């Protein structure tokens, strides 16, 4: 779901797959999306329940109920006490999961990939080429004035849990996903690969 409000944190992926009926239930509520968007836009420093109540003009009981469910489902987490500034005693909520890294894959198939050793093999084989591409991608966007506005913000919004910028992770994740999608859905080379293995027809 997209918001018409100005964005502090850039969004690169517009889907949010769910993995359970509980997730589907909470994310089916428009108010939950508003709260999630507020938390996401607050960045790594997070936002308080009071801030959300004031911003959205939503009853406190509704906001606290939504925050409780989002926290229970691990979509958000509490900003660590030991990293708060002195005197900051309020609970601050930070977005744990954006659309990056949030995909659905059958657990049995995932286990099979790991058991076969192919997951480690693919990851090792792809790591260096992908990092090289990411470097070139970032450099291209940096030197092009029209593209530069799409770059994630630097030296800010670093998650206190994973020590990474979720915004930056989504930027690279979205870029890679789009490339893989084009290769699998439109590449003649990949279609030939499928035909040769009986997974596609070479008829026009």
C-alpha cells in the first residue's frame, strides 16, 4: 500500500507478502498500514505511540492494539534502552521488516535446498559477481543527477538491531529482484535452458 504523504524513507518495493492468517488479518486493516508507514518513515530512531496518535488522530486504544499485534508478529521492535539518548524514557517503535527480505518460499523446499548443499553453493558463486554489480549500480546512480535522487540516504537510519540501513537493503534487493525477474520471464537464453530440459515449448 502506498501513501500520498511525502516520504522521508524511500520505498523501492511495493508488495508485502504474508506468511500466515494472523499476518493477513492485521495487514488487512487500513489503520495498521498507516501505523506501519508512520513507523517506517520514522526511520531507525523509531516513533512513539503518542506520536502516531497525534499524527493520525486515531484513538489511543486502537493505536496500542495495532502496535501490540505488529510487535507480536515481529514487524516492529522496541528501540533498545541502552541506545536511547539520556532522558528518553518513552517506548519507541522501529520497523523490523520492510518489503525487503520478506518473501514466501515453501519451507520444505527451502530445507531441501540447504540439505542438498545447493544453497551454500549458489550463495558462494553469486556473492562476488553480485557485490561487483551492486558497486557499479551505486556508482552509476551517484554520478547521474537524475538517478541520484533514488539513492538511499547515507549515514543515517541505521537499524539499532542489525546495524544496517533497511532503506539501502531494499534498494539493492529491489534492483536484484527486478533483474532476476527479467532474466527468468523474458530472457531467450533462459527459455532455451527450459526447452532443453523439457520445461518449456519452443513453438511460437
